[in-house]
C-alpha cells in the first residue's frame, strides 16, 4: 500500500467515526440464558438474543451438514422458550477463518427453522469479492423469502464499502459484525461502523470476548459500544474454568466477590451493563480510553 493510500484510508476512517446511537443494548447469548435459568435470575433486556455455536479444535468435527441436524433442535428449543425475543445466530470461530462448503451448509441448515424471523447470511470468506457477496445475499433473499436477511461479516472484511452499498441495494436493515480485538483492528472498527451508520443499517456486534481486560478488569463491551454498536453480545469463553467470581461495578470494572455464584454474576453483569449504557453518552473520550487502553 502506498503512502498516499494510507493517508486516504486514514482520512476516511477519521470522517467515518460514528456518533453513539440514542439506544444501545447488551443482549444475551444462549449460554447466559442457560445460566439465568440455572440461578433463577431474570435478564432485564431481551429484545434480541443470540444462539451461539462455538467451534474450535475440540468440536470442529461437528461443524458440518450432518452436525446441523442435531444442533438446530437446540436452536428451536431456545427460541420457543423465549418467543418474545428475536434470535440471531452467532458462529464463533477463530480469527481468519474461511468457511468450507460443508460448514456453510451447517450455517444454512441450522437456521432452517420457523422459530426465528431472521436468516443470518455469513460470508464464506472475509476475502470474498463484492460480486460474490451480492450473489450470496441474492440467493439468501430468494431461498429465505419469509425471513429478514441479516448479513454477517468480520470487522476486517475486504471490499467493505462495496458490500455495504450492496446491502443498501437489497434494503438490508441489520448487519452482524463479528467481534475481533478492538486494539488490533481499531481502524477497521471505525471504518465499518461509520459506513454502516451512514447507510442507516443497525449494527449488531456479536462474540465479544474476553468479557473483561486482564490489565484492569474493564468490561470489553465498552469497545463496540464506543464504536457505535446498536446491540452487543458476549461470545463464549474460549478456554479456562470458572475461577473467581466477578461482578460488574458502576465504573465498568469487574470486582471479585464472595457473595454471588458464577451463574448469578453473569446475569448481574448483563443487567448492570444495560443500566450503565446510557451513561456512555456522558463519558469523555479520555475517560473511555483510560478503561480500554
């Protein structure tokens, strides 16, 4: 990339900074919903919810067409348990993943249910051209005409500007952005969130993990909210046990507690986040960055 291109991209990113939406919500994933049932504590905000499937080396063999036949039953069950919430699909995979045809079939088959009004159309590859993206969205619209199509892209997806233009052409109202490290991809976050904001497309950031920074225990949710997400959801933990029990405080910092259980602390953090979200409007950039960087 030439210096001229770098400067051009930098200028675009600066102009694409998004103002915070008037309404922002933290929505639960399927693990958090299960934990809320385990401890009999209610999640306060659930206009939307997320069915999460995590695939790593331990269970990658299930990420195929035949695996979807079993897994989609779980999707149906959780949708039926919470009919007032609109469920979206999160496929949690490692950074840089490009899906195989069999994995794309899983993503389609597991959503072949009537219990959700959305079909989440995941890009086969973040390197996908705009023309291939157009074909994929067009096919999804035809095959799932009874559902709202919600494209799902990585924050570093290539040809992002053209893809968002295509979303507008197809009258797309919502887009899933798969969460990746906000420091490593700072410019990519500013760019894609700005482009989606200008296009008037709601931004759903799914898979925020880890839940808090190791350095100061600040909630990582602050990052996508700061970039202008309308809705954010945690991902599933990649590794590790439950360990210490943490609760979220008024300053977006997690503290160790002896007065709660792990399931209850996870629900507390969701509910506390939503009570804190309106205050983000009053935080200075310096205050937010002091927590995040």
